[in-house]
């Protein structure tokens, strides 16, 4: 065997290694559904191409900084599909993950003066990161079309937030995708009050016909984040950031800050760049979307008669509950070997959200494991 040719184990072997040891079906995790056949084939090919061109010692000798010029060129193509135009590659930064990018952005663009605005129910680590950096957070009300414009406008006048963190497609946890009209309203308000946007578009790649990000409507104020954890693999640890301009990209992600923890590892960066260059990213994405749609059908039919917010491209479903508390249901389910997330974990202190649970449908190894979990959920519900 050529020393540079990686052996590819059978996908059954790979799957056996991945089965969870404690038997709990974790529907709290929002990982993309496994598509090992196509994923392994594409990644092995890409790694072989990388290793045919550079030796591991060269590849890993140093940091990749904001990504090589080639990484950022391919990254610009990747985000360009969402933004509607390919941005200047010098506005694009490769990072270790969305979380890592957020931990640079919060101190870098929000700071300790004016607050950060956030949807009332949202991805909870953002609140923890803000607390870690001494940043105050103001909640903005949401409705059936996402962030409520009147509430946002009012908060801008009263609390003068410097930035807004939001999800416009497949909001976490509510699953809501903002309409184009709502996106335009939010962009217009952000521009009127000069509020910077941190738009986390991590779930958008799974949508059949995704709408333009708000960042494309107000690019001069937007930090656009497109992570790969929800559409490719959680462990790849790679997220692209698009800064409003080249100078801001260099200022905020300057390695001289002596913080290098956010940098993408050379292997992940090289791999993603190779996948994008060869169109293998699109093949993986297509397989993930197919598997997700099949799982979605299974979940919707398993939970028929139950109120459910969902979409075939969304990694989770959101189930409002009546006459029962979400923490009681979650505790009963955990006893029965199924873990789900409760609405309170997405809200800040001082507001009690309506009772609901979030059910992640991508994480179980197989559809039949997901099916078992769904039937236990049905059994637990009143
Ligand atoms: C909205 C949102 N953003 C980011 C992440 C995490 O992304 P990453 O692994 O790139 O930090 C998650 C994971 O649950 C998420 O739901």
C-alpha cells in the first residue's frame, strides 16, 4: 500500500464504534444525521488528495491563522452561496467553531458598554458567554415569524443595544424561519439604530430553498456566521465568519490579541477547503438532507395528533405542551431512556417561557433508534 493512501474501514465497522455506551437516546443533541457511506467516501478521497500534496509535518507545523488565502477563497465561495454574492476573501475568517467565533465577537464588538440584544428564546450558550465577558443581555420578544420588529425597535430606543445575536432560519429552539418581509424589517431597524448583527446561520444549509440571510440585506453592520456542525459533522469543528469589511475582520480576529484558541485546526481547515474545492460538500449535504427528510416524516407520523412546529430541513422539532410541565415530561422520559430539552433552558432569568420540549432528530445512530424514542415520547405525553 502507498504510504499516503488511507485505508477505508467498512461503514459497518465505523457504525459499531459510534454506538452510545449508556443506552440513553439523546435527543437533546442537535447533530446532523449520520450518512456514513457518502461522508466516509468523500472525506477519504479529500484526505488522500491533501496528503498527496503536503506531508503531515508540513500541514500541522503551525497555526492556520485566519485560514490560508486558498482556504478563504474557498470559504468565500461556500458562504457566497448563502449571501447571494461571493464576498472579498479578506472578509472571511476560518474559525474552530461558531462557539469559538462568538467568544471572540462578544468581547471584540460588543464589549462592556451597551448591551447585546437576543431573541427571548435562543441558543443558550450565548447568554453564558455574555456573562463570562461581563456583557449585559436584553431580551427581544419573538412571534410566529421570528424576532418581533416592534419589540426590536422599542428595545433599540430604550436600551440602545450595540449588537443583536439572532437566527433567521430554523431558529433554535422554535424552528421558525423568518419570512423575507420580516428579514427586511429587521435589517431596516438595525440600520436605523446602527445595531450590529451577529447572524448565526448554522441551520440554513439544510433548508430546501433558504431565504437570503439578513446579513446580505445589511452587510455593513453584519457579522455572518456559517458553521459546519449542523450540516456536515459536529466534530469537524469549523465555522466561517464574514466580517462587515476587511479592516474589521483583521481588527477583531487579529492573532496579536494573543488569543489563538478560536483558530481552526489545520486538518479541519484543509479538509473543508478540499471538500468545497471539489464539490464534495454538496454531495454530503444532499445526503444529510435526504436522511433528515426521511427522519422528519417518521417523527411527524409518530407524533401525529400532537401540536408540533417542524420542517423537513430542521434538525429538531418543537412541541408546545398543555396541562403538563416540560420538566416533568423530560424527567419521566429520561427514566425511560430518552433525553429531550425543555423550553426554560433557552430563556434567560426573569421570564418563564411557555411549556415546550425540543426534540433533536439527527443524533440517533439509526432511524429505528429514533423511532423507539418517538414511541416512548408518545407514551409519556398525556
Ligand atoms: C444556534 C447554534 N449555533 C451554534 C451551535 C454550535 O456550533 P459550533 O459547534 O460550530 O460551535 C449550535 C449547536 O447546538 C447551535 O444550535
